[in-house]
C-alpha cells in the first residue's frame, strides 16, 4: 500500500519513529558523557563523525546491494550487481547529495562544539529551534503550506519543550547520591541535576582530591565545602554553534526530503543514503580529520581517547542517521522533529527512574503541551495532504 507520496504504509512507520525517539535520548546521553573531561586526552570529534559515516556507508551499501539483487536473476554475477550500484550512485542527480553531505557534516561537528560549550539544558532548548527552521524550509522548498492549526501546534510544541527543559522544572537530587551511583551520575547531562552539578563533583575542579576528577571516581562522602569551579566553557561559541546547527538541520533535512520524494531519478532510500554518506565521509575526512583536527591527530593518533562510550556514541549516531532517513521517507522532517522532542521527555522519565528524580508541576505542564501539540499536529495532517506532490515510488 502506498500513501500520497509513494511510501509504504505499515508497521515500519511507527516503529522507526519510536526507535528514533529512544535513539535520540540515548545518543545525547552518551555523547555528553563521552565529551566530559576524564583526565585523559579527549577523543577528536571529527574522527567520530568520520567513523559514523563509514558505518552508515557500510549498512547502506549492504541494503542497496540486497535490494538490487532482488531484481536480478539468481545466477547474475556479483560484478554486475556492483556495477548496478556504482551506476545508481553516480548516475542522474546523485551529485546533488554533495550539498547535504557537506551540510550534515558541518551540523554533526557543530553539535559536538555545542555540547562541549553549553550545559545540556541550553543545548536541548536551543536545538529545538530546528523545528521552526524545518517548517520554514518545508514551506519554502517543498511548497507545502502548513495551515494555521499546524503552525499553532508548532508554537505549542516549542513552548512545551522550552518549559520542560527549564532548569526550574527539575528537582535537586544532590542528597541522594551514593557511591554506587557514581558511574551513572558522572558526566550525565546537567539538566538531570541542574542545581547540584558543582556538588556532584564535576570533573573540572580545583583543589579537589584527584579521585574526583576521573571517570571512575566515587562520590561517596563528597565534602560540600570543596571549591568547585566552572568548566572552561565558551558560552557564546556554544550558542552560535547550536543555532547554526539548528538552521543547517532544517535546510538539509528538507533538501534531502525533496531529493528523495520529488526527484525524477527514483533512487531508493538506501541508494540515497549511500550517496549521502559517501560525500559526508569525504567532507568529514577532509574538513574534519585532516583540516580541523589534523595537527592533533598526527601527534596523538586517530584513536586517541577512544573507549567503549565513544564507540557507543558513534554507533548510536549512525543508527540515528539511518532511522532519520526512514522517518523522512515514510513521514516527513517535521514529524521527525516531533519524535526527537518527545525524546527529551523520555530522558526525563529515565532520570526519574534511575536518579529518583522529583517531577515538578512545570515539568508536567511542559510534557502535556508537547503531547498535546503532537496530537494536534497529527489530527490536522489531512488538511495539508491535498497540497502534496503526486506519488513517487521509492
Ligand atoms: O538534528 P537532525 O534531526 O537534523 O539530525 C539529522 C541527523 O541525521 C544528522 O546527524 C544527519 O547526519 C543524519 N542523517 C543521515 N542520513 C540521512 C538523513 C539524516 O545520516 N539520510
């Protein structure tokens, strides 16, 4: 069964949305965790961005080959199969993926810059601006008018997300920390304990015992009189990075969607992902690994600072990219952003469970607004279906 845009309607759509929501929470947690100074040299962000593209390329190639093999006779030699994929990759308008490839790489690197220089609360609130940039680019590039009610639901969503992410919407958990919790607490996003960050032994501190500065530190018996100092964050750099990333996210997501759904070259999502990760990989290698971090990598090595958390971050990011493309194909970019907004709520729910978080009235109000706006948006979907382009089989 195909919907108005030629996408298969089935169990896959809600599943990919749900997985994207879970992935987003897990990704932000692990990424933040992985960037917290650990006393050792921190890994180079560009190497992670590059490797996640390598993983996406491998998965996309495998699935594109599988897809192509189904259209060929069983006895067809493998060389024909590879030739078919090669042609699909570089034929037609495949070169157009150079643009989103460079932009997504920029966005992915900016994301790291932002998360290092902002606490997670500010990062997540500001990053939600991509909901609005995506809507603006959808209207402009896809000629897809939203209608008053959909605009209203976007405003309600932004409001709800902002309220949820306000530091005041969370309770202080300082007194509940115990030695056995140390690994969970250490390096978790600050919005989990906005008023207790300093007392929980943030790794950048002065005059504190050395064991508090390491990832393996335990916090049992923390002396509250210790003088903890602010980590060396560059707030304006962080804000600029996240705002540019939000704008790039809106533009690139919509550009990718336009290519996937409106291009006369009817390439499947796996061929598109193959093209995208190929150009992104080159952009990450040249712009990130060689140019941005080149000197450091030559001195310390490509895998400097790698550990299990870094690999988990890379794996989660790759999974997120592939899931995002499925959601863009089966639904659209705006719905993708709703899924990631709900992930903020999921992060809070995990923190209630893991960190005995006290839910406040503002948190409940914000949550309610996000859920209401999601409901509003899906109820009003019918109104804009009429404006969509004719079906394209992908
Ligand atoms: O923040 P936003 O939702 O725009 O992030 C989308 C992410 O998904 C980016 O990190 C981008 O690299 C990834 N993506 C991808 N393949 C696609 C579409 C998006 O890897 N086809």
